[in-house]
């Protein structure tokens, strides 16, 4: 699993890269979240060397990874995917083979997009709720118990409330820099298929601003907190 397209290029095609190795008969599984065309390109190059290649970007952060409960989004030829399944089943609670190479990367961008947009939207929701002067844990609890809240709020909501109340930033599950990269990749891919993602593009600008403020290593949920802190009103504790 590599961070971005540049890392993929370096690892596969750089000096002493993977494509210089003797890969015939080997199975390569790449779990990176990158542009679909990047995954197709390296997968094709690996196949030309006589190896099987499967992409499996995953949904889930550190805890699901440790527990073997990731959500695998697989792209590749049927025979190659069948060969990879015994390994993927040890890491994933659910595996979906969604098409040929590039399909997994495409769906992973789609999966990540709503949640990342939500963290920015949550910051905006908290901002308009600030004049109510409710304690942050109560406001978060109310917002979490609505149809608009994602499942991730069950695990992150209480942490966000504590940070809003003045606690230090908690452990990073998925950093702002990585989240920004995924949003940027989604926007770029959409442009390549002549589609527009105006909401994602706006959220991307907010993540870029947070990263520029030195929060790149902080959890993506910090975007919500930072947005409320850009306003004049303070939360009641």
C-alpha cells in the first residue's frame, strides 16, 4: 500500500523498482488508493512480465486493519482474483470484485468522497450550531443520531467533541494530507471523464487550507474542528 501515484511510479518503475525484478509466476497485490489509470498502467506492466496482478484498495483505518476487518474493493482478472482471495480474506471482512483493473481504484475514490466531504460539512454544521451555546458533547451526540451522520461518527464523534472542548488532538486514523490526496485524485479523475465534482472541489480547498496550517498529520476529522475555530464564537464547556 503506497501513498500516491508518485510513490507507485517510484516503486514500480524507479531504479531497482519492482518491474526490474523476476516476477514471472508471482502474484502482486496492490492496495494503494491512486488514479485508476495508474493502477491499469502498472498492472499491465506487471502482467507483461508474466505475473498476476490484483488491485485491492481498502476501506477502513488502523483498527479494522489490525482486526482483519477491512473492506476490499478488487479489480483484476477472475483467475488472478481467485488466486489472491485466500490472502485478502485474512485482511478483509468483505471483498467485492467490482471489475477489471482500475475498477477497484475507481470505486475506492467514490467510497472515500462522501465521508471526506462530510467532515467539512460537519464543521459547518457545528459552526451554525455554536450560537446555541450547547456543550460540544451534546451537540455532537445530537448530530450523530440523525440520518445525515455516517457510521464513522460512532467511533469519531466522541473524540471530536473532546477536541472541541479543549482536549488535545487524538491519534490519527486517516491523516489530512492523505485525505487531501484522495479528494484531489477524485477531482482529477472526474475531470478526465468529463465530470464535475463541485462539492468535492470545495471540500478539497478546505483540506488544503488545513494542511497549509500545519495539520497535515492530524486526523481528517480535525477539519471539522478547525472550521469552527475559524469563527469568533466559542463553545460552552
